[in-house]
C-alpha cells in the first residue's frame, strides 16, 4: 500500500481523480448508514431480544462512547503509520462487527459488537478525510472534503430509511449483513487507490494581519470546542424535531420536512466547501455559525406554520452544514502533519456535542417546549461564532 502522509508532491497538479473521491464517498455513506440505521431499528431489535426500549437505546450509547474514546488514539495511529493500511484494517474490523451484530445470540453480545463497530468507525471516518484532504489540490481541499462528507449526510436521509424499510420487511439483521458485505468490498480498492507521495515537513504559517502567534495546542482546543458547540446547536434542533411535530399533531409532515432538511444539509456542505477554498476556511466557519444562530431563531418563530417551518429548516441546514468542510479544511491547513489526529478529535467533539444535545435537550423538553429548546440551541451557536472569529485566518 502506498504511503499517503503529507500533501501531494509539487508536481502533482491534478490531485485526486474521480475514483478515489467516489470510493471515499461510498465509504462514508456505508459508515453513516450504520450509524443512523440503528435508531429506527431499535423497536425490532428490542422485540427480538426481549429487552425494553430504554435498554435497546444502550446500543446507540455504546457506539457513541466507543467512538469518542477511540477516535483520538485512532487518529494518532493513522498519522504515524500508513493511512491507507489503517483504513483497510478499520473497514475489515467494521465488517466483522456488523457480521457479529447480525449473528449475535444475546443482547450482551450485541452490545459488545456495537462497541467494536464504534471503534472501527472512529478509525474510518477521520482517516478517509485525511486521505482525501492531503491528496487533493490545496485550491480544492474543502470542496473535496464537502463532496466526501456528503456521503455521511446522504446516509442520514437515504441510507437509514432504506435500512429501516429493509428491516421491516426482511428482518433487522439483513441491514447489518448488507453493511458488512459493503464495507469488506470497499476495503479492497482502498488498498490500491491512494498513490504514493513523499513525506513533507510542514511549516507553521504565521498569523495574518499581525495577530499574535498562539501555540498550536490552543488552536486545536479552540477548534474542537467550536465543533462541540456547533453539534449541540444543530443536533439539539434536529434530534427532537420529529417528536415535536408528532406532539403538535403534524406527524404526516415529518418525512418530507426531514427530506428538506437533508437536501439543505447536502447543498450547504457543497457551498461551504467551495467558498472556503476561495474566501478562507475561518471566514466561512465564522459566517456559517452566525447564520446558524440567526436562522435557528427563525425556525423557532416559524415552527407553528408548516410551510414556513419547511423554508426555515432548509435555509438553516444550508447555513449550518456549510460550517463542517470549512472547519475540516482549517484543521488540515493548521495541522498538516497531524491531520488525522485533529480530524479525529474534531469528530469526537462532534459526538460529545451531539450526545449533550440529546441528554440536555430531553430535559429542556420536560420543563419547557421545543421552541424554547431551539432558542437555547441558537444561543449556543453564538459563543462558537465568537471563538471562530478569534482564530487567525492563516494562508490559503
């Protein structure tokens, strides 16, 4: 397998071809489907093993905790060894975990397989992002990250519903059998898809406009804090949207409103990546966070009227998901020799924010209502914007 550390060689003006990008997109789609498909399958899984709905929710928790804990170590490992090799073995482990999930004889075994799946996913996602970002042309880095990241977002509104439909008619185990087969199949071309490039020694870029230099570790901490706050702001709204619509007597609107949200997220990611490559990653993250806060307030206002809510959700998702590829580009540009590690910490921060949104959001709904939760999420996006604003833009 080829060594992939460092950016492309100076003579490599072409960067990535369509093949590796499509392969990376498919990998993220499969991993994302595995992440999102568990939730709609929980009732069937609970019935199959004779456990309560609350106990079945531990499957999601186990996966998330394993991901958060394993992700920094997986990133460290990937940065010190051949990234393509780490990715292939992570996909093999992921396939084995899904096979174990489908064949689990008891709930305890099933829980253990989801822990293994979380560990494998922690080594898969950030490594894929690091491979494509360090191989792409610098002028198109965020755009390529956005294209690959759209595989994860597509899984949210295509892969997971398809898996749930399959589970309803064939059995929930079938979804994991297909995912196991898919991940082992894509592992093979990953062994040959990443051409070699020399290891380059990165230079630390001076801050622009005379800004005082800050230690790299403080930039790393501020970056992942921003991601955690962003995840709380975005997924606090998303996690409880369907529940709020059901409680409001609008259950029939859930499916198409989630499609509007998903399409807005995919388009927003593509726009955020393209603009970040031209205007600068920090500028895009700051603008996206400011618009996220503003449009989340619009969602709170528009919630009682379905058509207005649809428009507000689409715009909100477009603005919010423009943040992520720009944030990833900022991390790769700032930490080129530790790209996978920083992307891993970033993904861990995202899962922390997502988990907090689920835990605290439920408590807010008990005391207040969904619109109050959305207002709180909008407020959380404001300090994220202020932290992003304080980062030096660096050199594109």
